[in-house]
């Protein structure tokens, strides 16, 4: 079985697990009253979402893990990628549990989230440091520069701090993107497909995990697309953010993240601009942040906003492929 076939089988297995698991877990979460809290200052159309079961990221995690176990024997790259995905997923689960079960609206304390995220990132960085792997002709401490025919940037002593920045930034950017039915899931599905092909081209051991993630998200969208029957919650968004960031780093492609993850970047920038502008002027720069809510408050239907972000991500993925030639 060649690498791409492995990714396809992993994707199909994860798809099957997710399709079977979702109809069983959704009613269970509903009975447990693990429902989504909706912001009062958001679009009025979102009020009907209140009570929709969240923590659906459990489905994503289980399907990725269950599928990958068949394809990762002796594959340490896949194992560390699994650790990162499950580790950030666990942090998200604790945050969700604190919010919806313990009824603490803000979830984990900020210092708790950062400390746990730094721990998972630290273990991952240690693995990267000890392996010193090379992909696309780019060695340890170097990053492939887009649109340069293989030129690289050697970060030297700044490499490990850069890993921390990319991991924490990406994880929280994906988390901010999770605000509309099917938005984070669909955008991340397209990004995962990009990394499937990049991992295949590099001959990377991360390929089965990337394939499993794509298959899992494809199935999850059947239940998470508008009108959503379940939300992924922080359990899913943090796990997916960790997965995407770790894939980019392991393949020496983190400089491609602002391109392929353009939507993630815009979501984060909109929040930073909103906060900075409000502190300076006492007024809002956008009608609401993250920016997907600003589109809604400007009169765009939720489905149109999600479709726009899908199209933008698909184009960004195609541009990224050209940049990796």
C-alpha cells in the first residue's frame, strides 16, 4: 500500500467511525444538557442555537484516533502528531466541561489554558529538536519559503521559540474561527487536504493522521453544517488547531500557514484590531469580532458567510500548492 492509498484508507475509516458514532453521541449529549451558550450581543439568528449540544470534538478525536491506530505502527511522526492532537483536544474538553457542566462561563482560567498549551507544545518541540528531520530538502531549524523554488530560512536559535509562537497562535486562531455552523470544520477540512498532498509529496509519516482528520471532518460536517445538530466546541477546535500547526512544522511549512490558513489569520486579526481600537477610542472598529459575525451583522446570511470562507480557503490552498513548487 503506497502513501496516498494509506491516507485514503485512513480517511474512509475515520469517516465511517464518525458517521456511526455521531447519531449515538448527539442524543446522549442532548440528554446530558451539554448545550451551547449563545452571546446576547451577537446576531439574533443565533439565539435559536442555544442548547444545541456541543463538545462534538469528541467525535472528531475518537474517529481520528481509531482510524490512525491501524496505520501508524512504528511511526513515531504519526505518534507525536496524535499526541499533539489529543493533547490540545483534552485541553479543549476540560474547557468545555468547565463551561457547560460546571457552569463557569469563561471555562478554564487563562493561565490554566496557557500552561497546558505550553506543556503540549513543549513536548512536541522536544521531539522536533531530537529528530531533526528534513523534508523538501529543508533541514532542521529551516523553513521552506513560499514561491522561491525551494529557498529556505534558517532560524537558528530562534527556531524553538518560533515553534511555540506558531503552535499557540494557530490553535487559538482555529478556535476563533469556530463560530458558525460548519465554518471551522469545512475550512479545516480543506486545509487538511492540502497537508495530505504535501505529506504525500514529502513521504512523511504524518500522512495517515492528515488523511484521518480529513475523513473525520467530512463526516462531522453532515451533522455540523447548517442547521447544526452539534457543535465541535473547544474540544474540536483546539485539537484541530494543534493538528494543523504540528503538520506545518513537521513538514517545514509554517510559512505557508498565513496563506493556506488565510481565514484563520483574518479571524485573529479582526479580534486584535477590535480590542486595540476599543481600548484606544472606546468604539468598535467592526460591528462584531471575530469577523464572520461582522459579515452577519451587515446582513449576510450565515450560509453565505460560510460559503465565502470555504471559497477563500479553497483558493488559498491552490495558491499554496503553487508556492510549494
